[in-house]
C-alpha cells in the first residue's frame, strides 16, 4: 500500500480514528458495498458520498458476505484487494472490511453523521435507516441512476 492510500482499518482501530476525527470537528460519512468489479457507478456513488461530509469511511463486504449477496463464483476479487482498490480512491479517507451480513453493526460502532446509499434505494427503503437515526445520523441517497452493475457485467462476459 502506498502512502497516498487511505488506511484499511480493523473495527477497533477504525472506531479510534473516527473518534479522533469527530473530536477535531469532522463530520463522518459511511458508504458500503461489495465493490467486486469497480465501475463508474461505484465511483460516482463514492464521490457523491464524500461531498456529504469531511471524512468518508467505506465499508467493504467480506468475501463470505459478498458470496451470500452475489452468488457462487463471487466475489471475483478477494476482500483485501477490493479494500485496497477502494482505499486508493482520492475521496476515500478510511476503509474497512466488515464481516456481518449487514452494515448495521458498523453503523453502531462508528455512528456516522450520514449513511450514504446508492440510487437503488430510497430513504424509506434503506434497511439500516432506523439504526442510523438511533445513532443520530441521517440517510442520504447519492450517485447516478443504478444502470451499472458488476453482476450484469459478469453475466455479459459469461454469455
């Protein structure tokens, strides 16, 4: 990892770093996903999420959870490499891999000011919306229309 990449932190170190940044007056934004095959939709989602606050934390689904979400043969890229790619994006400040089935525990751990989700959701359909509100945050829908998909790209190559 080069010095320009955002750190990829375990849960304990992430909590400590987020608290340090919050104490310095930064607002915390959380985005999450599998990010198996990085595409323009991911870039637009993360860039828009960064605009919502000072510190963008990106949670990357573990290999086990990505497989459960996307199906056999996925992810194509392992969790450490997916997190490294995400951490190399200039608008990402901190990255982590989460092993739970949903991002709920990560939300409880870092208490983001904003939880950013893609346009395949509405504020009312975000599964974690109540937990975000419980920790004092808000949900925001960002990015371009959901017309990019790693799953779709993979299915095109297997035809």
